[in-house]
């Protein structure tokens, strides 16, 4: 294998603090609104890409199994895009492995397409600035754009491809905000995010959610800058409920919550009323991400673990962006 | 007691199919949007009112106990309004009794203020048309306006008091639509509807919900007329989720659901996917109202009863409006 034609990259998934839901352009995955997230330490996808002139088709292995069907087509389309940019015409051998379950509301497609983008571009010899890598990652999965830069990240929106990239708001060392993920289900969700994004426009609430986004983005940016968990928690929890409102009122309706999801929401509100600084956010799935600072970490993890229906609590700190590791 | 100065009335609570949430005028309780409901048989409030010149203050007994505090003040204000209309100056003895628990999302204030309005007006000698009685009831509790007319009822909205009254869309004998109420809590809710209505405007979603209301009202009216449960169920379920979206995203947030509320929503969706015609709606509380027709009643009641956390299932058919009974 020619080492100049191969590369390996690591990327972390991210948790959105201000959610992205719905596209203004489906083909280009131009988000309906800007979003803010941070990368999650401990959880990662490592992807190797090698362009091999002798291959007659892309060879794709994801988590130890050959990729098939729609998932494989999506990766091939992404490789085609990078081939077109670089002039590289060979087919690729891709081996990708994540250390967390896919399709459960932890954004596995984010780390997967971020790592694939960095590895494939490097293997092609493309040396691109971060904003361009982020735009390419976005074409594979909208939230993957946010797994490219370091730490706390904003994905801007815009009417054109060149405007919709993510950039770092603060390094992962800026603030030790902890995400305690209460896993309540490891089942793949019945309706994936790509289909969900398409349904967003069918909700009578989506436009109002999008129009109010600048206010929430500004409040979130400021709270990150000032490391103000109370203000952050308020806007993050409202933002997540706005997204789930759109999901529930789409046609057909998307109800990602399980009974235990509501149990955790109430529990965290009760803790907060007793002075514990913690807030919830929920991605497109039933798991609840509980945000806190290091000082309350033990109390939050212990409290979440005791809720019937919570299978495991994963603790993540802010993490760096996607990087080539070999 | 002078019988010309006393009267007794019966009124039923109602379940809103298209919800009313938020007022355009708090003092007059002019609803932000029109709503549609039907009165619930079996559940009722019976209220006697006697104006007694010798009383120095209104004497109020509700469900066997003297009314106190804010609840008493609200009734006195309502009596004052009726006294002002009629010229009657005596204080009143009011005895009211409901056969269902208050404050659990079954609109006890609706039947209470409807029965109070009919009894007090009759006791004063006021003979008013239904639309006027409905407007008076509305001043006590918005949804009480809908418990005045017969059967399936629409409460119109408008910029002035005279425009906001309820009228019957179809008699209670028109369609045997059954409401199976899964009681999951008998606890009074922590935040009452009056406070909830005031919070509606703090949600970024309320305006969009209100602006989309004409579409839902028209679909609901037509579905009632055509006795089309499938169409009715779709719009009713979406409408209720729109209201709870506004509640959850208000500031402070109102999360009326319990874990079992979500369990029931999923369960009914699963039944529907297997061909059982049923739909859910949820008032300002955690109980779920499951709508079906007589043919599936047994199956729905049995299914709901087997869900852990469902304490009791109350079955209600469409009922007449508020009437004087003595």
C-alpha cells in the first residue's frame, strides 16, 4: 500500500447545545438554522482510508462488518465528492470503527463523516483549511461539520455551500462542562435523522423555532464565554424542547421520547429546584444528556444511575476536533 | 327560602378536541384561538344558588367544604358579575358538588362555572339566551363557555366580549364518539390552567400555534360532521401536541406529562398501526383521553387498563349542555 495514498483520522461525536433540525437545502444539507455544540471526549470514530488503484469498487467496513445498502451508498457518494475535488480516481478501502452504539441519539454519523472526511482528504493529498473540511463533512451529515473544529463549536448557516461551515467558539480546554449521557435505549431509532430533517418543514412550529434561533444562539454563545451554567442550562433545555416540539408535531409525528425520558426531565428539574446546577438536552432519540460541572458530577451520575430504565451513564468532557493520526 | 330566588343546575365537563391555550385578553378571558370540544357524560357538577337577603357575605360550599382563598374570590367575582347584570343585590348561598376529582386535567372548572352561571342567572330571574350564558361562563373559566351548549361545541374567539361565545356544532346524539380517560394521577397539578394561560405568550411557539388554528378547526369541524374518526384523530393528536409544545417551551417551562403519559401515546400509536381506530388527546395535566367508537371501546378500555400506572379508565359519551334541573 502506497502510504502517500492512505491516512487514518480520529473524530468525536458532539452534543448540540442549540440544535440543528431541518434543512433549507436537502441536497447540500444547508441547515435551516445555525447550531452550537461541543465535542465529546471518550467517544470516537477512527477511520482509515486507502486509495488503491487495483480496486474496482470502494470497499467499506464499518464496525467490523461490510457496509451495505443506503449506508454504503452514502459513504461512496462522500468519497466521490472528495475524488472530484482532488482528481484522485482510484477506489478506496475504508475501515471505520466507533466505540459507541450507532443510531441511539448519540450522533454517530457526526464522528463517522468527520473522520472519513479528514482521512480521505489526507489520503488524496488534499491539504484543506478547517472551514473547507467542515463544509465537506457537512455534505455527508449535517452535524459532522461540527465535529471538525476543536471544543465548543458553532455551525453557521447560509444560502450557499461556502457559508455553511463550523468554527471553534472556544477550545476544549476552555471550560470543563460535563455531559452525563443517560442511556435508556441502545435500539436503533425507527426513523433516522435524515428522514427527520425532511419532516421538519411539515410542522406548523418549525418556522417559529428557526426565527427564534438567533436569540438562543446569542444567549448560548455568551453563556459559554462566561462559563455560566445556569443561563446555559435554561436556553439549552428550551432549545431541545423546541426541537422535540417540531418533531412531535411533524406529519407523520416523531415521538423519540420514552417514558423514562420524561422521568429524567422531571428528576433533573427537581434536583435544580434543590440547588444542583444541571440541565438536560435530548438529541434525536430517547437518551438524555445531563450537563453539569465537575463539582456536581458524582451527584449527577449517581442520581441518574438510580433511575429505573437508565442502563448506563457515559461521562464525556469537551474534546478536540477531528485529526489525522497516521 | 324564596324559591323565586333559588335554582339548581347541572353541567358536564368537556374535552377539547382543538385546544384553547392562552388569552388575547386576560381579564375578559378572550381566547387566543377558537376551540372545539364535546361534553362528557357521567361526569358532572351540580350547583345550587340561593340569593338570601339576610346573608352578609356569599356562603360557598364546594364538594362538602367551605371555599376559601383564591377559589372563593373567583366565585364571588362571578356572582358579582351576575348581580350587576340582574340588579339582584343579595348575597348568595352556593352549594356545588362534582362527581370527579378536581385539578387533574379533567376540566372541573368548566363544569363548575357552567353550572354556577346557569343556576345563578336562573336564581336572579335572568332569562338569557344560550350565547349570553356562554359568554358569562367564559368570564369564570374560559373552557366553561363550552359546557353551556349541547354535544359538540365550538367556542369562537374575537376581539370583544360579545364575540367570544360557544355554540353547538352537533347534538350529543349526533355521533357516539367515546372518550376513555386513562387516569394516571389524581394529584392537583402544581401549576393551574389560569397561570398556564398567562405563560402561553412566553413560548416562541404560541403565535405559530394560534396562526395555524383555522386549518385545524376546519379539519375538526368537517371530521365531526362526517363522523370520520381517522381524520379527527390525526388533527386532534397534532393539536394536543401543539399545545403541550407551547407549555413545555414557556418560561418557566410547564411539563404536565408523566412517564406513563408517553407510554400511553406510544401504545395507542402501536394499536393504530395494527388497525385499531383510536387517538389521544391530553389536557393541561398528565391524564390521557383516548378517543374511539363504540365498536372498539372494549378493546381500548382493556388495553389502557393493563398499562402500569393507569389507575382507572373513565368512559364518557357525548353529553347535553348545562341545564337548570330545579
